[in-house]
C-alpha cells in the first residue's frame, strides 16, 4: 500500500466504507489515480474520478449517505495534503482589502460615457 493509498483507505474506513470490499456501498477501484484525486482534491476529486470511471460502487445512494453522515469533509481537512493546500491558498491569496478596493474602482467607476454608448443616447 502506497503513501497516497493509505490515507484514502483510512479516511473511507472511518465512514464504514471499505476500498474493494464486499458490501454494495464499498468502492471498487478501477484505476489507482483514484487515490491521488481524492487525496489532493477531496470531494471534487472523488466526483471527477467517478466520471472518469476510476471507481464504481453498486449502491451509490448508501455510499454517499455514509460519506455525508460521517463528517468526512471536516476529517479530510486534517490530512497533510489539505493542510498544505490550505496554507498555499492563504499565502497566495491576492484578495486583500486594498486590492479589492482597486478592483472595485476599476470595474465600477467607468464614468457616464460607457452608459451613453451602451444605451445609445
């Protein structure tokens, strides 16, 4: 079991879901890229990897009931990959108050000429 696979298996097991298990709600992995997608992209990665057919489950309704009932979003925020992603987002966030004011001035203080041109008057 690899470094990417282990935390994903552990995460799903906390919701009562076994990877390649025998229950109808268990996830059957068809492509190992599933683990990377889930680990690095969370629920978006889970959904997109399903669309790419990296995994399947016989009982999707029960699977998602278990996943949503077990508070996985909060648990997954403590994964090292999510902590790194969160830190990078905070460090590279360009939406400071002064930048927001500059953006607003640029987009909303266009003057009356634009409106005259737009309205044809």
